[in-house]
C-alpha cells in the first residue's frame, strides 16, 4: 500500500460474540480526499467508524493512522491524534449551549488540570478567553453564531448536525469521520452540508463519511468504498462504483451471483 | 468575566454568614430565641459541615452524573483519622512535642484529606467504569465496607484504634497558636469558612473547562470522549475531590463533636446526604448549603414543633413525616430548590 495514506485499515475483522460484523476489511484514506463509505443497512459501516475512533477494538487486523497503530488506544487518544467524528444519532450535551459544545471540543487545548480549574489560575482565565474567541470564530464560520448562547435542546435537528460538526472541528482534526451527515436534513440543508464538507476538504481536512443518500455521496466523494455483509465489495471513483454490478446487486438485495 | 459571575452572590452569602455569626457571638442564643428554638448555632454548624460534603457530592452527582450512595464513608474516614491521630497519638508513637502542638490536628486534617482522596482515586478508577444502578450499588457496598471496617477496629481489635462500636471520645478542640477555637459560636466561623471555601472551589470547577467536561460526559460519554475528554480519569478525579472534601468535613466534625462513633457514618447518613443534595438541587453548588439547611431545619421543625402536637407517639413518626415531606418536594421541585437548568415542567405535570 502507498506510503502517503493517512488512514490504513488492514484486514480488520470484528466479531461480537461470534457474530461477524466485519471480516478482513482493508481500505485506505489518502490525505486531502473525501472518501465515501456506503452499503446496505447492517453492512458494518458504523462498526468500522467505531473501530477507527477507538470506541471498539478489532478482533483481528490493524488500523494505522499517520503511521501509528490505533489498536488498543482509548477513544480520547484517537481525538488527540487528530481523529474527530460526528454521530449517526446526534450526540449532544443536554443543558449546554452551542458555544459550550464547541468549548468542550476545544477541551484538549485548554490543558487545564482539575487543580488549576478549582483554583482558577490566572493562566487558566487567559486561556479561557482565547478559547472563547476561537469558539466564536468557529461558530461564525458555520453560521451558528446567532445561536451561540442557546441551549442545544431547543434547536431544530438540522442545526444539531452543524453543532456536532462544529464540536468535531474544534478538535482541529486531520481526519473527520462523518456518520450520515445528511440524514434528517431537507434538500437545502443537505446541499449546504455538502458545500461545507467540500470547504473543509479544501482547507486540508481529510473526510471519511458514511452516507445513505446516493446523490449526496456520489456528488461529494472523490472515492467510494462499498461494504456488504461485513466485507468490502469494491472501491473506486463514484461513477465506476455506481455501475459495478456487485454494488447494484447488493442494493437490490440480490444474491452475489452477478 | 463569566468565570467570576458568581462572586457577587458568594460575597453576599459570606456577609450573611458573618452577620449571623457575629450576632450569635455577641448575644449567644439569639437565633434560637428569634426562631423559637428552631435555629441554633449547633444546627448552623452541622449545615456548614454538610455543605462541605455536598459541594463534592453535587459535583459528582449533579454535574458528572455519577451516583454515590457511600459518601458518608469518606466523611467517616476523615473523622476517624482526626480522632485516632489526636487521641491515640501517644499509642501510635508520635512524640508528644508534635502531637501536642497546635498545628498537629490541622496537619492531620490535611493529610487525611490527601490520603482519603488518593484512596477514592484508586477505588474510583475501578468502580466508575460502572454506570447507573451498578455504580450506585458499588458505592453503596463501599460505604458499608468502610463502616464495618471502622466498627470492627480496622480488623485489628488488639490495637483498638477506632474503639469499635463505642468509637473515640475526647477529641481535642482545634487551636490556632494558644487560642482554642471554641465555644461553638467561635467554631461556627471555622466551619463556615470551610463551607464558603469549598463553595468557591466548587464554583471555580463548574465555571472552568473541567466543569464543562463534567457536564459533557454527563450528557454523552461517547461524544465527550470523541473530542478528547479522558472520561475515566476525570470521573476518578472528581470522585477523589468529593472524597477529600468529605474527609475535611469529617475532621471538622470530629473536633466539633469531640467524639466519633461509626454509626454516624453508615448507610443511612449516606442516604441523608443524597437527600440533602436532591432537595437543594444537585446541579448547583448553591444547592449544597440550601439542601443542608432545608433538611436540617425540616428535621428540627418536626422534632420541636410538629410531633409534639400528636400525643403519645414515639420517635418513629419522625422519619415517616420526613419521608412524606421529601416525596412532596420531589414531586413539585424535582430538580431541587435551586436548579441551574430550567426544568421542563414538574415530574407531576410530565406524566
């Protein structure tokens, strides 16, 4: 495999109590690309994301990010290494404002231990001011500034997806994992989301995304990988993948006799 | 800017505490006379001690969302550490020049807090992996174990360090230089200084990156981890902080009561702490003093004013009425008397 890959998934298998969710999956994500991951329900897409984010450990195989193995690391270490994610079912912090969500995302930068926090050291307060400015700048970029002081539970779903994205970007990721960024959004919001993701790629953030909306993923991704029943079916540019008979069969629910 | 938004309220509270203390100091018994025996310096001191414990408990339960049904154990460990190392100093081989010095009990208090915090850190590392009911059960078990260990003389009856069922009597008063911090009207200032300090500490944590991370992991551990919050470590740290605060309160209690018995630190006291936390409002540092005061006042009110109206009942009625009042409070103020979050209707209305 090429040296310049940002993320390499090498023959990864994941079994839950004997039930194989992923079997011998290998793929790579190159820096600066938008890579799509598609497949029917239950194909193992979210499982793969959870493995990359270190929320799960593979049963066999290796996952290499920036030249180092992620296997065995706790999830917060994955974030420290530069992997940020959003969730299929939006995961927000109830009772916290939009701004606070981004500030939690900037947590790693605060570098503040519990003791420093309890004593509110001068350095901490300076850092806090700087983080607040940075958070506001990020919200401004995502068009969320008007809602900065609003508790998230009062926001419509479309905005929650953007809040999650803002929180993930606060980590300053090298690799952004987006789990169905378009689901639950109306066509206009989907278009805005695509625009946003393209903008992030142009700034140098590599994006790996799971998406069910074919129009969205085919229009957005530079390369697409297809999972079916826990195995990699095929990989390649969107226009080729779309016409691959195996992919068509998988989506039509046929056998693999194609 | 926002980090010190609480400062005004805090100074107001401190001024209130000082005024009440000054009045009691100048004219002892004024509070009791004005309230027909409801409020006494004694009650206020207890409220202050519980405030210290509750600040830690609220950070742990209200902010981090981790249940503890064994908090009285840490309170007890602090109390017994102070009692053992002052009363039994000679038996432990501590030279009289050290054990007799005015600063010795203060040093014991500090070291006990550090040791209890370290103990909680180690235990928390393991049990805080559990969630919800399982964590509640584990802390409950921890509380019971500590209680039994204190009652059974740390498993070394021949040394008789904790005094078993009877506990330890003759714990000395605290001193500064040659001055004894006594009578109660003076000790009140010591306890409430600690209470106000712990509140300032708690408010600082709440309005800091750590406080945000705590609330975040309460909402979604998955999402908090995904942005680099070391959830396991933070939970263990806050558990340790809450334990250390409880330990300090326990030490102050030992020097106040001059005697400690294991029964003060068993399962029921742990539950009482949770009740105070819930009544005051778990997700607020201000809930700590209010919860402690509200519950202590309620107990005192039942004892002195209400139960006397019913002839020929034993003390058994007290917990019954107390329980009923708590049910009513939880029905109409499910988030406690003070809540930092707006509650979406009451539990009653949301049915």
